[in-house]
């Protein structure tokens, strides 16, 4: 999958060695590191942060248009190049949604490993589903907040507490904690992305029009 993804906002695959016991892949080195490292090491104003968010949306929309679910979208998995453009990475667990379903997964050696965290959509906790386009949108909303806030959307002691807070108490990030002024349109966009009900979330096409 990765080798076929050619987009300015998706990290390209330069090569791979699948030999046992030490397989590896080769990607470009980006000196700015991930998007959170970049924000912490530089003075990044609101306009620049929105530009980063827009780039992320472009890359994620490209993946979705090719049937690819990222599955683990968060700041650590978004890199920044020397031109201050982002590159999505770490979508190795993503599935080609048109060709994958639960029956296929249960009747084969294929599996999906979900790294549960505060970017994880509620339905993945509740129904133990594989990541979807809609759950990617939820993660995107949380990532937008992470970029504006400059840190993890909210804290939790363990996965059980996280599941309870997200799914039962429906805890979401607080606007008052943002380290940078957030316009109403952007806050409303984020809250619509992290709606509890997956079908109520905006599509990435809608998000892109707003951005």
C-alpha cells in the first residue's frame, strides 16, 4: 500500500528490505521531526498552524480517496519537511476498506492492532471495530486540537479510565485550555469532527472546503 501512495502530504516509501530477521523500510529523513516537535521548537502562529492542519486534511483525504484508512492519526505520526509542509506516516495498519471486512479478518491471518489513546474514536472502544473513515475524522479533530493546544488533548491514567471518560462521560478537549486564540469557525469544525456518533461527523470533503 505505502509504495503506491504518491502525494505531497504523504511520506513516500523509498525502499524496503523484507529479509528475516531484521526487515526494514526506507523513508526520507525530515529534520523538523513530527508536527509537535516542530511547534515546540519554533514560533508557530495561528495562520501557520491552520496551514499545517490543511496539509494534514489534504493528505488524509488523498488516502481516503484511495480506500485507505490511516487508523492511528496523531501528532507523532505527522512529519514536517524543510518547506513547512506535513507528511502523513505510520499508516501501516490502515486497511483498504473496500476489500476488507470483519469476516475476511476473522477467517484469515490478517489482523488490525489498535493503539487505544485519546485520538481513538468512541466506537472503536465500544464495539472493538476496525478503524474507519469516520474514526479517522474523529482522530483528525483531536489532532487539530493537539496542534492548537501544543500537547495531548487530555490526560488519563490508563485505558479503562480513557474509555470511561470518552464513551460514558463523553469528555472532549476544553477550549479554555488552548494556548493560542481559536476562532469560532475552527472550534466548531473540531467539535463536529469529534462527535460521538460517527455518522454525525463531517466528511473530509466538507472539512477541506471549510479550511
